C-alpha cells in the first residue's frame, strides 16, 4: 500500500485559524503529510457547505473534537466502504475550563456522551498527548499519540552582549489564571533589579495583572499570528511557562517549551505533566514548583549568561533532532496506511484521487498549495457562524434568522441553515421538516423536530420523530431518552421506565 494515492481529510469546528491550536494540530501536520509522495490533504470545518461529499470521498477522515449525531450514519457508511475514520481528542472535554467557548456545550452530559460514542464508533482514536490517552484510551482499542511538533526553525541567535535581560511570555487569554499565580512575585523580583524587562504578548486582562510594574520596565505586544509570535520570541531571553495543576492543563501539550527551545529562549516551566517528558531540568530548561523556585531560578540565570547560552543551544538541538514536523509526518501516514489495510481498504487509481482533489480545489474559498488544500470559509459558512453566535450568545433571534435566511438563499440545497435556524424561528417545525427534506438522514433534525412537536402537545408526532431518529442509528441512546420523557408526561410510566432502561443499556461509561 505504501506509495499508493491517499486522500486525508481533516474536519474540525470553526476556530481561530491564526491560533496555535489550529497551526500545530491541523495546518502544520497537514502540510507536512502532503509533501509525501501520493498524499493529498484537505482541511475544512464541520459547517462547510460541501462537507458531506468531501468526508465521503476521504480515504482517511480525521474528526477533531467534532460532536454531531449526524456523523453517526456517515461513519457506518464509511465502515461499509472500508474507509478509515479517525477521531482526534485534542483536549480533556470533561475538564473544559469556564473561559472556553465550548464549556457549556460539554457541561451538557448528552454532548459529552455523544463525543464518547463517536470515539467508540470510529476506527482509530488519536491524541495530542499521552495524558489524554491515559484518560480516554479505553474508549477505542486502536489508539495512538501524535505529539505536536515544530515546523518553524528561526535562525541561530547572534551572541548578545551588554544588554538587559528580557523575560517574556506570550499566549492566549485562557492562561489568565496561570499568569495570575506568578504576577505578584514577578513584579516584586523585577522591582528589585535594574537589569531586567518583562515583555508580554497577551490580552488586556493579562496585561493588567502587571499594572503595578513601572512602564519603562515592561513592554506589551498585541496577540497575532503564529508568525508574529515567533517574531516576539526573538526579543526575549527567558521564557516563562506557568501552568496550574488542573485536569485541563495536565492534558495540554509541551509546545510552549518547544517554541522557546527552537528560538533559543531559556524555558522556565511549571513542573507539571505536559513538560516532564521533554524538558531535562537544568540542561534544556528549568522546572519550578512554586514561587520560591521561580525566583531562585531567575536569580541563577540572571547571574550566569554563559549558562543561559549553553541551555538555549542544548534545547534548540533537542528540538531539531527530535521534534521537527517534517521528520514525523511519515509516521502518521504509515500508521494510517496500516490501519486502512486492517479495515480491508483497497486503493483506487492515482488519477482518480488526483481528479477528486482537483475538483475540491476549484471550490470557492479553496487555498491550494501542491497537494495541500485549505477550504476557507465563504460567505455561507460565515453567515452560519454569525447566526449561531447571534442566537446562542447574543440572543438576538431576529438578526440570527436573517443570517440563516441569507445562507439558505446562497445554498438552497444545504440543510444546515434550516437546522440551525430552527432554534430562532417562531415556526421551528417547518424549518426542521425542510431540513429533513434536504437531508433525510439527519438524526439531529429528527430529534429537534420531536422536541418541538412535544412542546406543541403533538405527542404521537413527537414519538414518531424520535423513533425515526432511532431507526437511523439504533445504538444512540438520546432518541430513547426523549421517548421516555414523552411517555412519562402522558402517564405511561411503565413504558417510560422500559425505554429508560433501554437508553441506559446503550450509554457508554
């Protein structure tokens, strides 16, 4: 199978494509795999207007943190066709922090349960870190860790003499609590020295943690792209990596250390799970366990520039020898090919794969680089995103409906505007019936239609909708949960209890 054409499709929820998570988990590995002979890679979001066609065409379909019941019949279809479906868990979804936009989504036990069902149904479960495998590996017997790797290799640093010591940190607002832990002691330490500055690439709230530090002793850079971040790293000597010991943080990757290391920035990192395997304490970086450790390490480094230089070069050498993306892409491809062979897939002709890839490359929003293709959001996908934000966050249902109506006008054969728009519409049933007319296999639309009919007092019609959802994928417990609720509401307690037991028997622990 080696060398035969391979179409890999990576699908994930819409996110900030300028951020590190997208770069390290999607963009960088996708581009690296596409450099291998015969390998084609397509990236798109799970609201893309052509997602159904593209996901069906994939030899390897990678679903990253996607939670959608309409994927259940698609995965079964792919199994029948001997195509490989991979689910990627990139975060501990049971420990999402309150600042995250998906916090309330995964606080819903039904969504958490659905994610586990998708993991179990997929052929392969892949992780970003070993800690996630430890927690969730039991869900799928075929699992593997593909750590984040480095793609950008900055030039070696020139020797710097007679300069102030620049201590820095850059990251997302999600690290607010981590930075708050060290801000007071860092302000105090820097206040006692005249040879150090603090540089931060951060949000307003994180910058405000250091408001008591004199203006001439600090410098702020606004958050930007991954390229902007690497440019920022060129300006600092010591990089801090505070990380509170929480369940979510324990499942993060070690990429901040890697970024510091490849940029010849001496890393001073919290002694916590993500960094233990990569950092050699005292050789490629320093661990700190508490605030006293942090200050002691900063004192040591500030008084020994030669030590800093040796550590920086040793850490950079580790990354170049062990953690470059281009050296690991083939591992992922070989694994996928092996798993395709296990499920019994037989490769088609190379020109067939090339023709499919060329077809997708002509779609609006396509950004092609050789055999790597990013399907950027067009107005249709942006309208869906804006509509969901207006409906779910701003509660502005009129404007949300306008977005969904415009999206439906642009893509009249796509069911997503009707499905998403139902939650903001005074006539949800009509929109959901329209969605089912466009996609009769939509489990989500049938469940929502059943819920709407139940609220309207249409008991028989509600039960019918839930039963039709169950027929599409009988192993999904939620339709039975909904049937039990309707039966209980009309006084059919015995039947409701039977249905509840059936749902419980299907639930994944």
